[in-house]
C-alpha cells in the first residue's frame, strides 16, 4: 500500500505502513484497546512516533482487529477531508435513495412474512384484544363511586311543569325524553346503601346497584343525595321501593339545579338523587 504524493510532484509513491498493517490483520483477535494503546495508534497515524514505538503500533494493528478499525477510520476521515466535495446533484440522489430504502424496509418485512409468521402475528393481536376485554370490566369495578350528601334550602328549581296536573288527569305531561329528569321506583335497600356510602360505611361495588336506574350512566360516577331522601326512608319504613327523581347534571337544562348542589369533581358524571316535590 503506497501513499500518493501531492499533485504535480515528481516524487515516487511511498509505502504506507499503516495500511499495510491493516491489510495484514486477519480479524482473529478483538481485544478492547486501553487508553494508552489508543493514544499510541493515534500518534502513529499522525506520524509522530519514533521507529520503535511505530513498530509496536504496527504489530498491535496486525493482531488486533479493533486497532485496525481505529487506524483505518483515521485514514478514511483524512482522505475525505482532503478530497474534493461531492457534487450536490449526486449527494441528493444518494440521500433520496437511502430514504427510499428506509421507507421500504417495513413493507419488505411484511411481505417477507410467511404463513406461520402471519398466524403468529394474528394470534398476538387476538390475545391483546382478549386481554383488553377482560381487563376493562375489572378496571370499571375498581373505579370508585363518590357519594355526597346535600341539603337543598330552596326547592323551587325542583318543581317541574309536569308536576302540575290538570283536573281529571292522572298522567304526567310529556315523555321521559322531553324531560330533564327521570322518575323511577328504586328498591329501598339500594337507597339505604347509597346513604351509607355518603356516611363512609358502604363499598362502591354496592353503590353501583343504582346504575341501571341512572339515565346515560358512565364511569366514573358522582352521586349527590338529597338529605330529604333520608327522611323519606325513615317515615316510609314498610315500603320495598320508593319513588325517586334523578337528575343528570350533565344535561344543560339542569344548570339551575347545579347551582344548588355545589361544585362537582372534574371528570365525573354527576347525578342528583332526590324525591318528587
């Protein structure tokens, strides 16, 4: 391996001992270089070593592939710095080709999948779906239901136009979809559980028994219980079910009622559980 003289020089090409040592390496040893060995190689490539030290560096390059790679990297970088720049048109073609190759890697991988690999991918996807379906109910069961008690002093906003019945009629006016509330009969056992939760002595799982009666119920829930409901349960002790009025406080039509019950925690669907006036 020779070193090319400068352009226009009549001197013959000299032998490059660095490249000769690299070519003599057989890649059989790849011992990690010490800091002293790295400095020795760097000084050798820079031509700053005495003959004895240069001989040690050459021997290290011939028997250690990592040493050969280090000096070769120095040589290539030096050649790149001394060479003329790559034309912009050629550089653009090279970069565009490399970008297209990266984009096609994933597509090539999909096309390379055989029947067995496709079955494996499909199986993993199916297991992920099954796991999601199995975990979702457990997450809902662990989602806490908050219950709060409220005393409403001004009950005028709770009077509905459908509560006023004309003489000779016994049916409420309008349909449930037209109303901002829902009148239902709920078992007194569920209502007592809700009151116990407001006092901090009931589990959220038991409170969820009221969910089928709530309009458009979503997780997580926030139940606001009218204190008058406790009084009604204490007076109607012999009943199994009690008429209850439910307000979905996310309904824009309940804005006047929301001002009666105070602040609702952010991110929860709130309902007012009260009785018909």
